[in-house]
C-alpha cells in the first residue's frame, strides 16, 4: 500500500530526482544559503559541558543535553516573559523547563523516554526540600539497609548480567527497595541520585552511541558513592538558592508523551515558543545508552525494553521501517537511492531505513508543532547534520523545508559549530566538516 505523503507536492519532485539524478542537495543548499549564518560563539552552548558546573544540573550526567545558558540566550532573543508558555517536545534531562522555571516562565515538556521524563520532572523538586533532610534520610536508610530485600529489576537484559559484580548488584537492589519506602519529593530525589550512580558502580561506560563493558574500570561502592551524591546535592541546593534566590517558583509540567502525537498533551494556553533539540539521525540508541537506568526502574524485562526501543523516535539503526514508509522529501530520496543502489559500503546496512524512518517521524513532529503553537510562535531547534559513506545529510535544511510546508517561516539557520567525522570516514572521504545548527522558525 502506498503511503499518503504529508507533502504530496513533493511526490513528482522525488520521482524526478530518482530518474534524472538531480542534485537535490545542491538545490536546497542554494535555496537556504542566504539564511545560513555562523555564530560560533554558540558552539559551547549546544553542549551539556557547562551544565556540569551549575547546581542541580550537574548531578546527573545526561551528555546529550544542551546548556542552561543556551535556553537563557533564546529566552532573551525571543523576548519571552511570564505571559508566555515554552514547549519542549524532546526534554531530555529537562534543561529547557528548568531554565524556564528560573526565568519565571511557564513550561510544558515531554519525552518518550521514561528516564528522561523522570529526570526532567525531578530536577525542579530540589527547590522543595531542605538540604538537611537528604542526609537525615540517607542515614536512616543506611542503618537498616541489610534488612531490605533486594528489589526486582530487569535482570534478563543481557547488559545487566555483565554490568555488576553479584555483591554490587545485591547492594544496589537493596538501596532501590529502601528508597521505595520514602515519600515524594524526597523519594524522587533519592531515586534520581541513585540512578546517577549506576554507571560508576558498574563495569560499563557511556561511550558515544553505546554502553560499553570495561572490565578494567574502577568500581565504586554503591553506599559510599550515594553518600557523596547526597552531599553534592545538599551543597547544590545551597548554591542554587544563593545563585538564583529563594523565592517560590512555578514548577514546569512534565509529561511522558510522544512528540509525534500531541493530542493527549495538556497545555494551559497555546505555546508561544519551542526551545528543543530532537535526537539526531546518528544511530544513537537511547534505550541502550540508558539501559541500566531503564532496567532498574522503568521496564520489568527485556520484552518491555525492546518494545520501548521500537517505539521511540526512529533515530537509531534498530528502528523498524514499515512497508508503507517511503522517503518523504526529495533530498532523502536522493541520498537513500545513492546509499542503496550505488554500491556504497555502509558499516550498517540499515542506515538508509533509519534515515527514511527518522524523516517520516520528524515530519509528523513538525506538523504537530504547527497544530498546537500559537500564531507568531518561535522555534529554536538544535540539529546536527550527519554523513554516511561520504554522503552528507543536511538535516537542518530538510527539516526547515518540511516546516515551510506546514506553515512556518524559516528566519535563519545558525551554524553553532562544525563537527568532524569519524577517522574512518575522513580516511575514505576526506575531512569535510558537518554543521551543527540552530534553526529558527516562526509560525505564520
């Protein structure tokens, strides 16, 4: 069955490009060239690095986030006030809603990945607790830790069988049970800190798009490192109140939801801005990178983990492409045709399917944004162009052209930094940098 295109006016163009081998990438680069401008000073802000030095945001290592100061910058550029509502459809660790809270701006944020939605929901809760209560509750739980039975976790997932020594796993599971006896918001804060210690207590390391086993790695004692995290959190609460004041703030609304379908997302008013960064089509599988956290609290077994893996935005190579999924943009049709038909050597043959699925999904996302945003609403979205077998994929331009088709004006495409490719890519195809961009759109 032929898929009904969200952009039927491109169907003839897509077919034409396949027949005549028309260079669609040259066309789209030429079309948007006058809107592309460099602001390389923003390069540091599209990374999570500066968050590590800020209170609360440095407690959990979510390296795919952008910076608190990035959100501040675009709140200022968009001239947002407490009359506005910021929507963050890919909230990750929640930098956008956390920053909006400090700016006294209402925010709604969602994520399909449950660990992300949980972190984003928990970060603002640190405002609600007294620092001394963390240490007090830690001591109470530690004194009777051995009395707690180990919690059930998704132990049938392969990485869980390799990640921990038996003694460490037992201790971690006892802490999980102990934390469940607390009441919110202390319970949520303790659970966040607990999830943050899983990697240092394991033989794993988050390494690019994988969670790798490193048997020679130093392993930390769960109780000792959790105590360190409690101390760090206490200091962060003091620092946060010193840095940002102690006045009450309106907590953002965080929901577990899918950006491709916003019908069940509750908004108190139509959003006036989006500040976000979706997953990049770069093969990163967040259900693998954060599999330890997911297995300890969010999935019961491998089947649930696999179901989640196939339900998130299709930016990784295990994404399933349906029979009726076809390239929905002429540039993607051109690239996929080259990768599939011209004998390109790919390090994974599923990359063309991933690209098709990703842009089908993102077209649904953008259409939903057009539906829920108020007229004149602004969008600032960080995206990363990618390159496979030497073929550059101009993600920023493709998504911008999709946005035009559903009622957005592309105001500018800001190049925040240029990124190199893997040494294998550069060895075969040369050192051609790719853009990491911030696309700025306005809803007509």
